[in-house]
């Protein structure tokens, strides 16, 4: 997904513009992260696992 996003991850202005569009409802306090010269963005997949058996239990 990172390759096909079309975002140039080394271009802070482009990443910030993407962030503003994608997360428009987020607090402006997050803007500081993308304006900082001390933060590096390492894009990668977000891997999650579903919680199975939510609300159920295993027999004892």
C-alpha cells in the first residue's frame, strides 16, 4: 500500500498535506509532528489482529 499511495514520504509538505486531508477532523495539535525537523516518518503496514470470541469464554 505504501508503494501505491503515490505519496513522496521524504517530502514533509506533501505528507502534511495528505495528513490534513485524510485526518481533517483531528486536533491541530497533531500538525506539530509534521512540521518538526526532528521527526522521521517510516511508512509501513498497519498490522492488526481481530479479537475473536469477544464476550465468550473457554470451558474450564
